[in-house]
């Protein structure tokens, strides 16, 4: 949705022009899954799909929220009433950001917001982070808070963890806030240090497809939190602050120490090997050996499926079918339990692979997937 349309939507709702319009993208994660709450490495890039918000300041402690994508009218909240886990609706995401800013002592006094998003919701492409980051960036600009991108990402994560009640890591918000066009973001989630890695598949005759299985995940519920708690338990058993601190070279020893604690063994093995895979992909991309990342993606999928156990039949079918149809690599992306897979392919093979995946889903009587090409797009920014 364009800036102009959202601007007009705002004017129609609130009877005045907005002070500005901002956008923030969804993301796909190339590699590094469930490492971000283990202080590890991730490598997302921004999608061209964005949340766009028109925003004006208020000075009376009132927050008015409206989404073009949700039934129902304007939701009006008082900043004084904002409280963690008090809201089970979509409004918890933007309200949570306002809450986190106020809690941190930033002088936010209210706002009118109208937004629309092209990031598919619940598809593992971070529509929630796009929503948070677009609000955070708008308020940072309007109230002249002077916060840096990584600080906005931290506040958005706090909004999602504490206010919404979803125990997610820092990757999604940082990706939305910090990614750059034509690049993947190599992020160390321990200190948020980052490197922009050029990632231009088209120039090398390749494409990256996203296969949205249309199976909706629900992060706040259950399994994601269990994996996170299991990783923390694994770290405690090994006597480290976070699984990031288990060197890949010492994985064998670490697993031996966990003995017959099968669950801890599986979770630790995934996280430690996944961090290694991120570093491997970074070095392959730096060396210009892009096609060689394919097998690393495939190994990542196997680890998420067999050790971390967060795949599902639809994701496995998408990955297996794409590989059988000639893909260079494929894996599930995002939190798991549904959502999307990514497929790395030669440009010439895209049509064959797309058709094969669609046919396999039809044969399995799964809901038809949505398949689209992803090109690394810009991070959050002011549009007007
Ligand atoms: P993901 O981030 O993978 O898309 P989440 O469950 O984390 O999935 O976030 C999805 C939630 O974000 C939706 O249930 C809704 O509350 C909110 N959301 C996403 N897009 C919009 C939108 N355009 N308008 C209002 N709320 C939205
Ligand atoms: Mg999300």
C-alpha cells in the first residue's frame, strides 16, 4: 500500500493530514533460526512487503489506533491505562511500543495512527515486527527522541515480549529496523553488532522464492516458549550464560556431558550447529561462492525438523519437493510450526520448482501455497 493511500486514509478517519508517513518491512531469515534468544547469529533480509503508518502527535495522553486490514473502527486507549498482557488484539503491538517508550522515560504524549500492511500476517515473515518498528520509528521522529535503530529494535522487542506476551528474540525487529536494500544483515544478537552482506542473487542468475504454506503459527502459545525454556535449561546444564558460548569445536564434549538428557542434546545440537551454519554462509557469500550455501540451508532445515522439531508436514513437503525439482537449497524460515519456507534456485528452474510445489500441495490436499520471489529490500524509513 502506498504512502498516499495511507495518508488519505488517515485524513478521512481523523479529519486532518498526518504529520508524516513511515514504512517498515517484513523479513525472511536466510539462516540462523532460534539462535537469536541464545545470543547467537542470524542473517535476515528485508522484504519489499511493508507496514505503512500515517501518524500525528497528540498531547493529551490518548492513543488512537486504526488498521485498514482489520475489521472495526478506531481503537482509543489512554497511555495511563496501558498494561502488559492487557490486550489480546492487534492493537497490543503498537500500544506495546508506546508503553515501552513511556516506560523507558521517553516523552511520548499520545498519537493518532492509521496503518496498512502488505506483510502477510502469521506467515513467519514478521508482520508483527513491521507493525512495531513502523510505530517506533514514527514516534522517534515526531517526538525527537534521538534513539538509534538498534535501540528502537530493543524497545520493540520489549513491547512484544512483555506487553504482547510473545517470548521472541531480537532478530525480527532488528531486521525491520536495520536492513538495507540489496543486502542480508549478519547480526550478532549478543551485542547487536551488524554487517551488511551484499546479497544480489539476480546478478548471479539465481532467485530466492518464499513459499508461504498458509499454515498459521501462533508464537505466543506454547511450543515456541517451550523451545526457548529448553535452550535456557541446556545452557544452565552446561554452565554457560547462553548456548552461543558453546564453541562448535567443543560440541561433542558438551553433548557427552548432557548424557541421556535427549531433549537437551537435541536443542543444544541445533543451536550450536545453526550458529556455525550462519558463519559458514557468511564466509561463502564473502568468497562469492553463493551456490554453495544451498546445502547449508538444507542442513539447517534437517536440524530444525529433526532436532528442534518445529517443522510441519507442509514445510517439509515444500522443502523436499523444491529440492527434488532441482532447487540449490531450501529450508523453513521463521519461528516454525507453519509459516514459510525459502527456496534458492537457478533462475531457469523457478517455473519448474513453483509448479512442482503447487502440484505436491494439491496432491496432498493441503491449502494452496502462496509463492513469490524475495529480493532484499530497504529497512524502515520515512516516506513523507
Ligand atoms: P508474524 O509476525 O509471523 O506475521 P505474529 O503472530 O508474530 O506473526 O504477528 C501477527 C499479528 O500481528 C496478527 O495476529 C495481528 O495481531 C498483527 N498484525 C499483523 N499485520 C497487521 C495489520 N496489517 N493490521 C493489524 N494487525 C496486524
Ligand atoms: Mg511475529
